[in-house]
């Protein structure tokens, strides 16, 4: 089922679908698709996406920013019930979608096309509305006497149907297809509910509530321009004048708030745009934009230019852009304050520090990169991008003992972090510690849900011939635990058939 869901997801899922004046859409029943089972489905889908979906954006700067934005919005939710995790797919279309278990996907096109951070926040707030109101579960739970495999298949079909009706028919047949269609009939009410709930989230989180109807109006114009070639979302869930009018009426009673964009929003957009198109063409376009002063700020302009130059392998040129950013940070460039379209404040950012260290590494200077990361981690100790980059720089500088100590310390804080286990395995490989290397790879495979591969790695650790008595005992105990877990999963599979 996981393979099918990921295939459907790759088609481009639509924005899915509080409530005053709405019809009763039914209780959020716990009996069929429970929050726990819904989360399990979402986790399984995400494992497949991370492992096999080529459009998945595995970028710590982007992921960190998006989830910080999501956390701020969730903090504004009047009734947060579920964890939310955002991920990004590299796709130029305007699209976002909520999946089971609180996972929210956003296309890069949505991020780069947003004309303000509040616009991007409005899209995510809408999706959080779907998550908090458990719209997928509420639709699925209308089907009575459903078994768990049937419910899982129905969730796959529901996602498919919202993207492509023909594919949905290939996935769901007979009575299941009828059930899915019944659930889709509620989509208009669910969309309005998510709009209203999202609007409240936007206001509570401190964003400009006008951004939501403005973004929808632009989508409506987009529909008229592209007609039959519009993205799937616009074809299957058109933004209606009624939805826009409803939102505009609601914001009349809300306090006007002019909200400047954050530096991170502009940097992430610049990074994503720098990764589009042919490297040389992108670098030339950014050089022109830098000269024409068409960026949100000089800092963002130099950052974007540096990113474009890295793509063409010009690290010396990228260093000149970092130097220009440093001068702006030091306040040595006069007359730039008025050019900012966001609140300048402190022009330092973990995203900029990551870039600066990356450039030093590209120039063959791991010591310089480590000096940058050491200073930055004092200010941003929880930045995953800086944590990963520092570990990589320690490895590049052959400081393997320091790398082992650093990664082990971070794993104490983040014991379920796949990237840290991958880094740890590479550190142990350089040191020639076979048992420790296979143990780290075993934990990495277990986190990815591949118990067979995890068991294989722990069996290799048993046969490694190194490690002391305590390490060998730990490997033996963990291997028994993984085998029990595998047996339990096989037993569950038999019961579901």
C-alpha cells in the first residue's frame, strides 16, 4: 500500500479540505481511523517519500524554516490536538496538501510564488485547519464496519481522488469507490471549515489575515489564465468567489496588522530560486537582479548570488558575496536600511552562517568553516542545518575524534535523527570501528522502518570482531529486540489478511 500512496502523492495532491454557521460535519470519531492509526499511516508514507521520492527536498535550511513557521502557526491554533510536520517537494506548481497523521507537503512553487510570508503562512494555516479538524479521518470514519487494511486503502484512495479521479478508480473499486465519492461530497464544507480555522490561526500567530483572500484571488486569476492546463488543485478544488467573499467578510472584523517578512523567509525563497534552471543561466539572472536592486534586500541579493555561484563551482566568487554580507552585517554599508522590505533587526541568520561555512569548505578550508560554525552554534545551538554542517566539516578536516564526540552528544539530544546516525556511521568507518559502524547503520535502518536491513547490520556488528564485552552485549540485546519487533509485525500482517 505504501508504494501506491507514494505514487499517488507524486501526481501532485491538492489543497484539501470552524466553524460558525456551517452544517454539522459529524463527530471526530475515534472508533475507526484513530489518531494513532492515522499517524502510523502518515509515518509509513513519509518513510517512502524520504527514501524514494526524487522531488523530496532534503535540505536542512528549508525544512527547518518551514517547520519553525508551522510551529508558530500551531501555537496560534485555538485547539491544537496533533503534531504537525512540514516537508517540501520540488515542484514549480502552486500546491500544498495535508496527509494522515499531521504531515503537510508544500511545493517549492508555493514558497517561491508567495508574495509575502503571510501568504505562505495562510496556505499552511489552511492545511493545519485540515489536520486539526481531522478531515481525512472524519471522511473515512463515515464508512461503517471497515477493517484496518480497508481503511488504509480508503485513505490512499481519498488522497488519489483529490488529485486524479481516474487514478482513484484504479485504486478503489466497487463500494469503496462509492464511499470515497461520498466523502468527497463534503469537500466544499471542509474547505470552508479549513479556511475559517486557518484564518483564526493566522491572526493568533501574528500574521496578516488579508494574505489569505489575496492569495486565493491570485489563484483564481491563475485559473482563468491557464484554464485546462492549470495545476490539479485548481481543477479539482477551484477557488470560488464565495470562499473569497466569506474570508473578506470575516477579516473586516479583525485588527489590521502590517507584518514584515522575516529574513529567513526571503533567504529560503532565494535558495530555492537559485536551485532552479540551468546553473549558468541562473547565475547570470541573479547577477542582473543584484545589479538592478530587484531583491528584497542587499543581504538576500548577495546570498542568492552566492548560492548561484556555488552551483557553477565558483567558490571564490561566492566568498566575495559572503564578504559583502559581512559588511552589511557590520553596518559598514550606508543607505541600505531603506531598501529592506522586512524588519532588518539582526542581519545574522543560521542560514547565512551555513552558507559562509559551506563556502569555506568549498575553498578547501575546513578549519575556517569550523570556526564559523563554532561561533554560529553558540547563537543557534538548535539549528539542525548548522549541526549537520559542523559534523561534516569535522569529518572533512579529519578531526574524527572531535566528530565522534560531537555527533554522540547531539544524538543524546536527538536520539531519533536519521542524519546524525548516518554521520555517526561515517565517523566510525573512518576510525575503522566496524562494530560501532554497523550498529549506527542498524539504527539508521530501523528509523527508516527497514527492520530486515537493521537486523542485517546488527548481525554484521556481531561478526565484526572488534568492540569490547559491553559493546558486544549491547549489540546482542538490540538484535534480539529487533527480531522480536520483526516477528510482531509479521504476526500483525497475518491478522490483517
